[in-house]
C-alpha cells in the first residue's frame, strides 16, 4: 500500500474512533517502503506512536520527518545479528534527538543469557538501560520461560510478582473493542496472545469496525 492509501485507511479510523495509540513491531518495520514518510503523516492525527526496531533503518529520516513529542523508537538488541557498539551508537543518536523510548530491549533467548550482565554494565556506562525480556517459546526441546534455571530467573526478575502481573485468566478483556492487532495483510485480530484464531475483520475493508 502507498502512503496515501494507508492514510485513507487511518483517516477513516480517526473519523470512527478519534486519536489512537499505535505500536509498530515486526520483523523490522522500517524496511517498509516510505515508512518514515508514513509515520510523519500518521502522527499528525494518531499518537503516541512507538516503533519497535533494531535501529538499522534511516534514523536521520526519522529525526528529520517526525515529531519526537508524538513518535518514539524502542531499540532491540539481537546479539546474533548485531554488535553492542552499533546498537549503542544508534540508541545514543535517538536519545540525543529525543526519539529513544526508555529502554533498549534485549530478548533473552537462552544462548544470550551468559553475556546479559556484561551488556547491562556496558550500556549503563553509556547512559542507557537494558530491559531484559524473557524468551517465550521452545529451545532445545524445552519450553521457556519455565525452563530457565533458578539463577536465570533471578537475573530476569521472573518471580511470583512477575507471574501474577502477566496472568490475565478470568479478567474482563476489551481486546478487539478498544485495541487490536493488525497483521501485514490487513487482518485484524483481537490480540497477539490468541493470534488469528479470533479475527475482527480486515482493516483494508472500507466497512471495517472494531467489536461493539
């Protein structure tokens, strides 16, 4: 979709619901054609906007085109594909220009745990904070985060308080009515936890609405 086509959709959403808070994640959202031009136009009506990115896109374009009072970027550090030095450089550039969200996200895929505290210290010395995000999934036939060792759980802050904070079973949920997850092909699901099992519709449909 072109920027104009996407804006037609989001102008309609604005007419229906007013200003929306939007989070872009991926994959890597900044590889989408004319991404920052789109964000610049989108943020005139919808904000706050947060972009979850590894920071490898054209950050100068973000700074030039977007308003840091409406748009922020959460940098993700993937040790398999990137170096700490490069991530620090990008994060500091964003921070200097007012676009860095509070933390640098570090997904604790099991092989990356041993160097976590080293990176925490390294980033702290540069005035940056690492947010350790527990890995949820399978690795070497084990299910995480349950399979983390006691020591790893202590490092990651996975305790009874954390478990109670992430539990939602039995509580009322407005997903699909006040919030939704949009897939790249336009499909709209209630939330990321249940994925495509309960679809609300498709945002590219000119009659699309959230649930009543």
